[in-house]
C-alpha cells in the first residue's frame, strides 16, 4: 500500500494535476490573453498556493458562515434593528456603500471570473475563481443586509440604476471599469494587490468599524463574516505581485507602472471614505488622517520595504497623498455640501462638537482653511439661504471627481492640469491623474464624464430636474439637506414616540 | 433604557428596490434570490472598451448570437444565491464524505474484480480532466455571459465542476491506497490513450469557443448530458456484476449533481428557445453539431469499457438526450 500523502502533496494532486498542455488546439488560443500585456512567466509551477482550499472545504466553511450571517440578518429585520443605530445621519454612509461599493463587489466577481479563466497557471486560476465566488457573496450579502434599511430609508432604492448614471458614482464605477477592461495581469495587480492588499483596510475598516460604533449590527456582522474571505484575497494579492516580480526582470517596470497607477486611482476613490469617516459618522471611529497613518504610512511602508528586494519602489506621489490627508475629507465634504441637490444622500454642516473634533484631529488645517467656510455656510443657513451650487463642476478626466482639490503645498489655489490628445484638451485634478492619462490617452479619452454627458443632452434633459428624474431620484427625499429630509422627520417622530413610551 | 418597540408604529415605506418593483409591476416584497440577482450587473455607460476585446463593451449582450429581450428571463429554477448554493453543496458533499468513509471502513474497494478495477481506473479517473475543462467553460460563461440571472449560476457550476474533479481525484488516491500513482497514470491515458483522444479533442475544442451560449449548449446540455448517463448509469450498471458497489457510492455525488444541474440547464435553454424562431434555430444547430461530435468522441471509450455493448450504450445516451432537447424546443 502506498504511503498516505501530506496535505501539500494531496492539494497538489487535487488541483495542479488537473491541467494539461493542449495539443488539438494551440495553448495561445486556449489562453488568448496570456502575453499581450508584456508580462513574462517562465514557469507557472513556481506559483506557491497561498491557501490550500479544496472545494469540499470551501463549501463547508462558507456555508457555516452564511448560516450564521443570515440568522443575524433575519433577527435584525424582525426586531427592527434600524432603531438601534446611533442616529439617522449614519444611514448616509450606508447609502454611499450600497450605491458606490456593493456594485464594485459585483464587478470584482466578474473580473475574477475573467482572471479565473484567462490566467494560464492552474494555481492562480483556481484562487481567482474562488475569489470570484467570494465577491459574488459580498455583493449579495450586502444587498440582503441593506435591503432592510431600504424599506425605511431613502437613497438606496435605485442602487444599480444610479451606479450607472449618477455623477459622483462614476468615480467608483470608472475605477472598476478601468481595472476590468485591462488585461488579466493588470487586473490582478489593480484589484488583487493595490486594492485588496494595499488599500482595503482604508475601505472596509472604516465602514465596518463605523457600523460598529454606530449600532449597525447588520453591517458589522456582514463585515466580520467577510473577514476570512478578505484574508484569503490579501494573500492572493501579495502572492501575485511577488510571483510576477520573481518570474522575469522585464516584469518590474510594467508592474511598477501598474502599482503607481492603481495606488493613485484607489486613493482618489477613497476620498469618499475620507469624508464618510470625518463628516458622516455620528460617532467617529478615527480621523481619515489617522487611518491613513496607520493603514498606509505604517502598514504600506512596511510592505514596500519588503517589496524593495524585488526592486519595486513605493507608489509615485504617495508623499502627496500623505500631505493631502490634511485636506481631503474637508474638500470632499464641501463638494457634496455644495451639490447635495444632485446627490442621493444628505449632507449637513458639522455641529459645534464635531467642529471641535475636526480642529483637534486636523490642527494644521481645519481652523485655518475649513472652519471659516463652514461657519459662513452656517450663517447662510440661519438666514434661510442654505448654499447650493448651481453651476455644474468640471470633472477630472481620470478620476472623475469635480476639480476642487488644491495645489500641493498651497491650500488656497485650485489645482488644474491639462493634456492634449488628438487635438482635444483634457483636464485633471492632480499630477497623478494627469500621468495616468498621459500613459494611456486612448483609454482615458473615452471616459463617460457625467457633466459632459449632461451638457450633451444624454442624461434626460437640460435642467437639473430632468437629470434627477433620469437618475430615478426621488426628489425631495433622496437629495437635499439632512435637516429637511423626510427620513429625519420620521426618525424624530420615532424618537419622540420612544421618549413618550419611556416616560409612561 | 428598554423600550417596548412594539408600541412604535413602524411601517415600511417600501417593500423592495425600485428596479425590482418595476419588474413586478408593483411594490411587493422580493425574495433574496430576486434581490441578489435582478439587474445587479451594470448595463450602461461603460467608461472604456476592453483591451482584450476592443470592439465590445465591458458587459455586452453581443458575445453570443442568441438574442433576448430580457436577459433576466433566464431564471434558475433552484433560485440559488450564494448562501443557498453553498449550503446545498456543503450538505451534498458531507453525504459524499460519509460514503467515502463507509467505503474505506468496509474495505469495499477491495471487492472490485481486478479486471473491472483496471477499467474503472481507465474510464473514471481521467474524467477529472473533463470536469476541469467544464470548470473552465463554466467560468468562461460567467465571464462572457450577460445578466446575473445566468452568470451567477455559471460560477456556481464552475465550483461544482472543480468539486467533481476533486471527488474523482479523491477516488483515485483511495484506489492507489492513498497515493497519486493512479491519478498520474490516468493523466497519461488522458494525454495518449487512443480511447481518450476523441474526448480530449472535443474538450479542447470547447476551450476555444467564444460564443458563451454555444458553449452553454456544448458543455451543459451536450457533453454533460451524454457523459454523465453513459458513465454514471451505463458503465456503473455494468460494474455491478464485478463488485463495483463502492464505485456507485463514491460517485453518487455526480449522479445527484447531474440531475440538479440539468434542471438549471433545461430551464435556461427552454426560455431562450421559446424567445424566437431565430434563437431556436441557432440553439438547434449548435445542439446537433456538438451532439454529433460528442457522440463520436465517446464511442471508443464506451467500447473500451463495455466492449460490444459500447455502441448501444452511446446510442441510448444519445436517444435520451435527443428526447430531452426536443422537450426544450430544439429540433434534433
Ligand atoms: Fe469583496
Ligand atoms: Fe483626478
């Protein structure tokens, strides 16, 4: 009788052994995307499986997690868990999540299916397929979690329709469209490495701890449940970059360019998270600046020190992102405060205690540059003249955020950059975004820029009302200031009722 | 402070998402299957053309010649979403593991006649490569398909096919007393044995098919629809005279899976064929093309296993498949 195999050999036989070199059809027809990005792989067998998960174990673990998660979601719904959140304002973070993030989980699902078919190595192909399944899980569990909130609150009811159309949602959408339309190796670096490994803690930790601090037990449970998936995804991301760098020296400049690009792309999307942390959470977890220090400067710093042995440098402009951390959330919240009439969530001005918190967290910038602005808007509000900006903003051709960011080192001057391509001028919010365009002008000149599209009459009509209708926005409920929203009124009524019952 | 929440008047302001209410024609509660699936894939305003297919959009209905008014008509009768899929498979796989343990405890693989044991190693173990090809095809359907209604079950099927390849792998290891020798020998047969080459060529042909709905027909209806009955019914039935009860137990997962998988396959094809005469004609043409290729490809394997009875077993599998296809609205 043969000797029983060890776990590693057993896993090898159950996976690696499956593949074969095709001979009735050429391999480059079976894997048509293996080489066009210029990545050179000498030996797929050198791939180290970061986790050895066979399908039987996958089904077992995942089904156990799902049973527990859905039991919590059911009881949350039965017990009207929405009443336990810290404040109705918190839900605006949930709206941002379902309209801006959950569709990305879905995109990740399809993107990893693409990589899980196209990558010629059997190890990474299986890992990508499992991640594709996981990402479908994330999309569906998020929809199922938020489904309950949607029954009571606004701004969530049209998430796929809005994701495809609304101006600020083109920021996350174009980010993922960019990754999805790239080749499979760039996708793995963009999403598997840059997003899942380098930046994920700046997305999920803020949302999930924000949920925990603000009594949203449904989202917290989902977040915890997804954690073991995320750790697999992170291991895959780091394995991919190391593998590419180990396989051939020619891969280094290609990978470096992708790391630079995807760092900046991801960082720009995370600006939405920055404002969520500093302005939208009634109970704050930590400031964006603190999160950036912990999760990028420290954790990312250690990571890139480790990757230096492959010749890889930290992403270009990372120093600027660090300097920007003093400004990012304030500038973004200002943009949305200006344009709340066209957004599917509410904004408001920070209260006194929140202003004090912001001053403490941003001693170098908040009182000097941003407090005066908010105080002026507060006065206008008091005078019955809440400020809404009715001029459509110019958008950055790359990240698609309104051009409202300031020059590095000069927080009073708006930063504009431009490039010319085939006789047309394109505008950018930053050097990082301009570089990305200049490297791939053919791609980024295609951007579906919401403001351009409105001007061209492709978004339902010429005036704001037509556009909002085209967004399927429930005008007067989804948009405008928090203080005049129906859900604020509803919440206040619930609270009054609770006090009355408690007093009896 | 505890408050009796029941005293609060808490009425939902809406029952489901707007895109789902529009499909229902009214605002009423939707199932988790519906909320997790309907309209979840982006349909409009894609920012960039794919580098890997610059003449198409990121999600593009024209990656098949089949045309549907509404791609969300292609429902899964099992109504799987991620949670229910995994819970169902975990249960099936636990039952299969129970069978593995039972067979090992009773030493049942030792009851196989030596001659039939060699046959099993010839026909069953190389099938894991067929399952692996099917896994790639299911992943391709998820990747290139249009609309979550059909793409989500496709990635579930990819997981299933990998799981089946691994069940076969586990059988191969058990047959070798715990080692990999039988599986390595099986791969050699897959690559070189005459009776496998038709099937390997067939599988490789599917791996280069770009029309995802044609691939759906080739893999889910035809290849699975011929190979599963042939192997897990006909071959298995012959084995009963040679002490192969253990093999039936160890492959029960595949039989059970195939009947479930066929329910999904049939539902999708039936709706697509009913949509238009053009669809039905295309699906029928693809069906006959792949059926003829597959029928020829499996004959040498059937002859190797069943001898003179091989052709009759293949004919029977083809007849069953033709009847099934006819019920789905295909001309055969
Ligand atoms: Fe995810
Ligand atoms: Fe930008």
